[in-house]
């Protein structure tokens, strides 16, 4: 938790080094959800996986993983027992990807 606060402080102050690379969004989401599976199991929450065509994004892999983990972790934490979490995405008109 302390590391997350420190990371957030670095980002807000502009003192974070961002390293862009090409990343498989499908692979990153899959690995992130696998990491959270134990937390989801404890809450009885199921992940609903939506099959989408492969999307490659240009992002900082550590920051992207942190974003996915934070969103999915909150979705589990604030869910109802035996609920579900669906992660999906789509490409926008501006050649970007929106993650839901």
C-alpha cells in the first residue's frame, strides 16, 4: 500500500520515468486477472472473459499492469458475494483503446 502511495505521488509530481513498449493487451489482462484469482475466489466473484481480437497497445507495462490490477481489485472488493467482473476493451476512433 505504501509503495502504491509513493508511486502515485511520483506520477502526480511528474517524477516518474515512463518507458513505452508494445504490449499484448489480452496477455496483460489475462496475467493480471490470474494474479487476482485468489482474491476473487475468497469473495466468490467470477471473472467473465470476453473474447476480443488481439490488440497491441503502446504503453508502460508496469503502469498498465498497475492500472488493470487496481481496477480489477476494486471491482472484486466492492462487488457482491457470488458476483462477477467483466473486463473488456475496444478501439476508439482516435486510434486508442478504452478499457472497461
